[in-house]
C-alpha cells in the first residue's frame, strides 16, 4: 500500500513492525502486533500515552503501556481456557488504509478472528485511528459467523501521571462500580467528585459520560461512545513487583482509564451485526 507523506513503516530492533505518523498537528506510533498504539502527542502538548521503560518490545507479548486492545474478553477468560485480555493483543493486524489531510491522519487496521476452542465464533475486528489535535479510536466488531456471541472488551489505555499522588480523576461521581480486589463486596457507588489514587486500585465502573484525568502538567478529556463501563487501574506497590515489563516504581508514573464493555456491560451480536466502541482523548492546557 502507498503511504501518505506523513506515514511510514518502522521495524523495531526486536522485530516488531510499527506505523509511524509525523503530521503537522501530532505524532503517533502504532504497532501492527495488536494494533497497539504506543505513542500519541499533539503538537504543543505532552505525550498522551505511557509505556514502561522496562518494555522490551519482544514479539508475541503484549506491550506494557500505550493502548492494548482487550477483545473478545476483558480480564481472565470466562472459563479459564484462554489468555488474559483475549486473543488479539499478540496477533499481527493488517493495515488496510492510511490517508492524511490538513486535519490529520486516519489509519484503519483489521484482524480476522476464526473459531478457536476457547472462542468458537467468527468475527472481523477493525480499528480506526484518527490522529490530529485529538486522538480518536473506533473499535468495530462484526459477527461474520452463523451464531450469536457475547463479548467483553476494553481499550486498556495507560496514561502518564508524572506522580500518582497528584493525579485526579473526575466524572465518576454517582457511578456504580465493582471493586475487582474485593469481588464479594458487590455493587458500590462512587461518591467522590475528584478521585485520588492512594492504593492498589482495580475497579469496573458501570456507566457512561465524560471523564477527565488531571495532573499538575496535563489535563486530558476522555469522551466515549458505545461504552457502558470504564476500568480504573493502578497496580500500586506489591502488584508492580509481579508485573512483566514493569519497573517496581512504575505505579508512580501511570494510571489506566479503560473505555470498555465489561462487567455487567456485555455486548451480544447476532450474525451480521456490528458494534463500535469509540473514545476520544483531548489534551487541554498546562505543561
Ligand atoms: O485492567 C486492569 C487489569 O485487568 C488488572 O487486573 C491487571 O491484570 C491489568 O489489567 C494488566 O493486565 P496484563 O495482562 O496486561 O498484565
């Protein structure tokens, strides 16, 4: 495929192939393995995404940071028969389209999922990435098989926070949530208008609406469509030590706010039906 002037291919020394974008409005990098965005930076803003410096970009393993795509299940396989966070993080996607304009660059990638023992269904998954003053992603699932299936999914986005103590998340007030660290507790209600992270945090919020991540140097607005749940995750001290490709103190520098369909928010598709999970990230001010 002929690429537009601001789009190029790059092979990491470890072997992974990337699509690089250098546009007058923003720069970005997408790894074909997992259609995994590892970098986005609007001109005049700080980088929007965080990747651990311990990441070795080894083929066959999900990159620790950026925007991993969890599909067709979020978290552990429902019956414990497949890899965590689904089947496509380590799959090589194909680049179907790349175009540019004064407003930015559009990349379209896709992967075909054939029936396998742990997920006996057929689907086509497409990711559209709009790189410009903001970053927009649209993850579309099409049921290409002959039987309905249910899926859970997440855009598992890692944001940089410089210092976790100074990070604030707004927008969750009055949302119900389940604490994945205390599964027996049941549904809780968020009362904080502005959330601080002061311990290991792994929650599935049920709801939809504008969210924001605020740090001393950056404000990021998060607007989603087709999502009825959001995962908030920071591994804190103990779990950081157990995570692959993650430094012991990396919890101080990152926070995951994951636009999803998970928990009680599952998507069921009949043959031929489609669903689109979309999110837009916009950096506003500071530095
Ligand atoms: O989104 C939160 C979570 O499900 C955590 O429980 C933790 O497992 C995290 O995802 C990272 O998962 P990974 O498979 O990328 O190490």
